[in-house]
């Protein structure tokens, strides 16, 4: 594993024991995660892979809801892998990065792959990750992937109003290192057009959606009452803004991509 991935692993190892509580107690994260799960549910599958599975939060949820499927997980953090294995005993969970999929799951292909809250932002080489996914997904198979977005207008405006010009442009300049200055994260952010170009022609865009455009970011959860009128109204505003060009200006973008059967055939 490369040095930057080892740093990423250490970053996630540092809060692995607290991750489940963090994911389930933050009401902003809970609502967004529920929407991500709904984006996955329409797609039938017999084999499912969770990229960046963390402590197994979503693996356990899907396995309980759809128990006849075969599940697998991948995470760069050994502590996250250990927690996920303890939570979802029937799933095959490996430590590594997306680019290593054909080696870690040799001879296996998946109908459905999902990844929530940006694990692919920490891949050192997105192109290598896409190549590995193309080998690991069946023709016609589905990816449901969310990315931390490179253009987040709310974040930019808040930093500018506070006089923090360097922080305001950090994302756009691809100089963003996570949410805590004390524990920087090796990450790359992408414009939507870069994501779409990286996945073509092996994958075709079926759907795309933005999150936390007007809805608050997860780190502002303490400012809003759980299920209060304001937070519900902002969520509805988010859904409405997805019908405009501002869909691509939120904290996260989510893509549903279909493995191109023609592209797969040309490689065989």
C-alpha cells in the first residue's frame, strides 16, 4: 500500500471505534445516508460490494433488508475492516483500495457497487480505480457512488464572509484536506465533468444528484433541531435545486452509472 493510502488508513483508524455512533447520531448525516440508500435500492442484484465500507453500517443495513444477496466490503482502514467483519459475519471484507479490486476479489464480479460519502476521493489514481471497477462489475451492472464535491457554494460563501479567502477557494483549487486542520486527509476533489470523463466509456451516466446544496452540511448539525421545520424546508429546497444547474454546487454529488455492455464486449 502506498504512503498516501497508509496515511488515509491511519486517519480512519483514529476514529474507527467512534464511527458507528458518529454516523447514526448526526441527524444531517442520517437523512443524507437514507437518501443514498434509496438511490441503491431500485437496482436488483445477487452480488453487492460496499466500497469504503467503514464499520459495516450500510452493509449490515442492506444485508438485513435483502438477506439473499452475497455481500462484500472493502476499506483501507484495518480497524474499520475488523469492525465490519464483526458486524456482518457473512460478508467477505478485505482491506485495500479500489485499484486493488481485481487482486483482492480475484475471479469475482459484482452486479451492484455502492460507495457513500466519498471514499473514491481518497484513491491516489481515479483512473486506475475506474479500470479496476470495469473489471469487477458485470456488463450492465450498476455503480452508485457519491463524491465530496469540488464546488460547494455554501462553503465558499461562509469562508468568504468570515474573511478566510484561502479556505474559501481550497476546494476549487483542489487543496482540500478534509474537515479538520489538525488531522489532514489525503484527498482529491473533482468537478462533475471530470467524474463523468473518468468513468467513460466503460460506464454510462444514468442519474446524477446533488446533496447539501441548501441543506446544511453534516458539521452544522448542532445548529438545527432534528426534524425541525427549517431543516425539513432546506431538504425540500435541496431536492428542488436538483432540477437546476445548482445540482452540482453542493457538498456531495451522487452518480448512478451503468456498466456499458458494448465497452465490456470490446475488452473481451
